[in-house]
């Protein structure tokens, strides 16, 4: 019992370290989201991701892929080049494009990777790149839905561009299912979005994904290494669009 309490307290204090670091300017946006991180911080995140299912999930991407919010390109080297024919990196933050281009070149993807400088809501611009309803084999989303303005609408739009039988690969942090941990998330949430680049701790992202449309397969789980009381829990997995 005592060990359980100690582990909970440790988990509950961890976000405070992020908040303090961000508040004192030690580093920007310390969560696992590469949209505003320096190259050095990206390397740290890359190593942490090796301990998760993320590398094997990205390797399952196939056909025409839309990568949502690639940032500076943490996931690019994890694609199986034999499985993908075209990758569209949907990155509206132009400040990251130079770093993303460098990663594309470094990973040998220059001939198949195209940067799309807009969000999924800009339908007309997406169509100019050939991204239309039912045209995409794989959508990859890594730590994106925590910070987008309209996550439910965005997920529905991504569902629509998938072909029937297309797959959605996700790795996102979500609202806790543990009542006490969810209350702690609510406390941190007061300041969290302002210090962490509009990141939200309390979004039920898993529900948004499941309710975006009809899935024939919905294999999303919480990583085994994560305790159920974590304040920044994740979901990861693969869903297949029905049809």
C-alpha cells in the first residue's frame, strides 16, 4: 500500500517538473511533440520513443501516407521504404520546414516525401496536392491531437481522406481513466496549455478517434509499461476503416 502511494505521488509530481522547466525557460514545450523543439531535444525524445511501440507502429505505414504534424521529422527514419509509395507531411508551421527538409534528405525520402504547408481543414489546398476523400492508405498521428484547436472535427476530416480499408496509426497522450489522476490532470490543466504550446492534458482523444467513423478494426491500447495512475498516459495502436 505504501509503495502504491509513493508511486502515485511520484507520477503526480512529474508534470510539475515540466511546468517548472517551462516557466523558468529551461526549454520550450517539453512534451513529446517536436513542433517547437530544438534538434538536441528532438534527439532526447527520439531515444525515449525507442522504449515504446511507436517505432514498430510507424513501420506498419503503407501505400500513400498522410503524416499529421511531423514537426522536424522524428518519425521519418522509421518508415519501411518498401511499404510506402508516397508520404505527405501535413505541417502548417513553416518555421519547421527547413529542419523537416533536412531530415527528409537524411532519411533518403526526398523522392517520395512532400511537405503540405497546411492543416487538414484547408480542403482546397489539400486537393491541390491530390489529397481528397478516400485517397489515402495510412494516416499517422503522433502527439498531435493534444494541441490542435478542433480535435473532433480534425479526426473526422482525417477519417474521410482514408480509403475504405485504410489504416489510422496513432500514438497520443490522453485523459486519464483513473478518477484521482484525472482530478490531478485538471489541476495541472489550469496552466498547462499556456506553458506547453496549447497542449491539453484532459482530452479524451481515444473517444474522438473511435467516434470519427466506422472502424472494422480498432486496436488501441495503453502501453504496458505505463501505470494506470499516470498523469500523462498514452494510447497507441492501429485502426482500419470499414468498407
